[in-house]
C-alpha cells in the first residue's frame, strides 16, 4: 500500500512540474518586457488601447530582444492619430529670428512658427511651442515631450539618422559674424585660426567650427552667440545666414556686427520621431501651401522668400 501511495504522489508531482514547464515555455506575464510603455502586467494585455504613438514604440522596441517587443507595434497608434486624439501639436523651438521669436505680446511668430501653426490647423489641432535645449531634441521627441522640432534645423546626417524628417523647405548657410570694424581682416577661412568663437551647442555652426579646427565656446542658442560677440567675450560667432540677415547690420539689434564668410550650403527640414507618419503629412501640406502661394506669402512676411525650396 505504501508503495502504491508513493507511486501516486510521484505521478502527481511529475504532472505538476510538466504543467509549470509549459507555462514558462510559452512566456508568462512575469517574463514579459514592458519597456515600451508604463503599463502594469494586467493593463498591458490589451495593447489596442495604448496611447503610445508608433514612432515612439518603434524607438523603444528597436533595442528589445525579448521576443515580445513586436507584439504591440501593429496595435499602437500612428503619430498622426496620437496628435489628433490629444488635440495639440507640440513644437520644439529655440529663439531664432526670423524663424521662431516672440512679438511684443509674447506670442511666438516667425516663418517656422507661422507655418507650424498652419500645419496644426490643417490637422484640426492647436499648436504649442516649447523652448528646448538643442542638445536634447531627440530625447525629448522620443520621450513624447515634443511632437516635432521645427526651428530652422539643418538636415545633417546626424539629424536624418535620428529623426523622421520632412523634405527640405528652405536653403541656408553657416556664416561668420565679426565686429563691423574688423570685417576686412577676416575674409577667408585661414584668417579665422586665431579667433575664439561662440556657437550654439550641437548646431550646424558647431559642426563647421569642428571641421575647421576652430576654438569655440558652446552656448545654448544662436542669439546667445551674437550676444557674446557684441559683449567682446568672443571674437566671432558662426550662425545661420537667415538669422544673420535678420539680426546683424544696419537697422537690426546688432548694428555693430556683420557677416563675412559663408562656410557651406545646407537645407532646413522638420524633424519628427523616427518612423512617424507626420513627416509624410507635412510633406503633403508643404506641397499644397507652396502650390496655393500661402507658403511664399508667409516667407515674404519675414523676408526669407529667396531661400524657399520649391515643393
């Protein structure tokens, strides 16, 4: 009888272990990876209700190797759906006349600001502008603090590899800013070697300074670079030509500064989360606004019409 009871217990234990083993093999909730959202295990079972846009989900899942990461991609909302559902397009900017700057009432205006507001209106949502640290733009996009970066952003390899970008809409160049009374001394790149520069951190201007081996102090925004030169704490600055045309020389805020050397040719685009469908939506909007003349009308308001790229 004891042998019979022992045999029965052994069989029951074996069956129990087999059942546990089959649960582990199929992937239990305890082992599931929730890195792409903030849901608890119980809340995560219905991914179709997730508010995470697909662009952000793709970024979070890119480094996931657990095998579960792809399950929610198809069910996640697209960025376009996400924006329409929350009712606001959040645009990351820095102070950058004539693209993004404040009027006397504190409202954001400029070619980029006005076009961003018009794009938001075309989507049926409002627009919100947030000043950002330029070095953190990609992190803020992926963290959903922003929906796009629309701020005279040069389409560098670094930008296009880390963001979903629109087509180019504006031509630009990086130019050297110096005091007007010293401009004749700095007419070629060789003459810049002994100068100390101020450049916006992480900008196309900083890239040009690095390429030329120039000594520079990084600042938070291009407007700060101009202030450094005006105050005499830096010998020169490198900023966007569109900003230089609006902000230095006779009739501007910096009458004693001027620009001399053009260092490159480049183009502006708008950046979204990697994989975002908003980039394609913006391309359609830009093409339509160029065709109906509203884009050029906006450009003429801010004196950048000669730089507009045909759509």
